[in-house]
C-alpha cells in the first residue's frame, strides 16, 4: 500500500503538494518493476513541464521508461544525487527518492489523479 498523502498516475509517478510546490517521484512498484536501475535523465532547473508529457527518463537493464509530469509548471529543484546513487529509489521511493520539485501553474490538476487506494487497485490489476 502506498502513502495516502499524495496523488498517483497510472504511469507510476507520485505527486505530493507541499509548501506551494509539487514534489514528484516514482512509486516503489515502479522501482520494483524496473528492477536493476542504471540511469536517470532529469530536466534542468528552470525548465517547464506539461501534465501528461515526459519530463525525463529512467533506464534499467531491461527497459527505458518515460517519467510523466503530473501537472504543468516550472521545475524549481532537481534531485541531482539520484544520477549518482539510484539505490536511493530502492531505499526510499516516497521520501529521499523524490526526483523534481515543480512550481505548478494550476495545482488543481492534481485532483484528477488517483488517490492511494485507487492507485493500489490499478497496480494490482496490472499484475494480472
């Protein structure tokens, strides 16, 4: 079960509204599915992102997955250490494993995303 304090996308990103910003990461389920992570490509600070569009990529030995933005906005902080230590995602996908912080153009875009129980149900249905 995922934390219930944030919203989720069916593409396995989470979004946590915090102090006027949206903190974005990927779920532990995504980390587990990708397995052996080898590379992450995150946007530059100051770049913009658009809801539903890729803001970066994460690569494992077996696949490359796009990282999809949960809202429109400006990237105001990037978790640079992830590039050097992808194990952070395995240890704490919902905390220290955050990827970017976005100043949202419209925070209400998050309302259309899944809550924790709905995401858990979606993730379980993907396994079958």
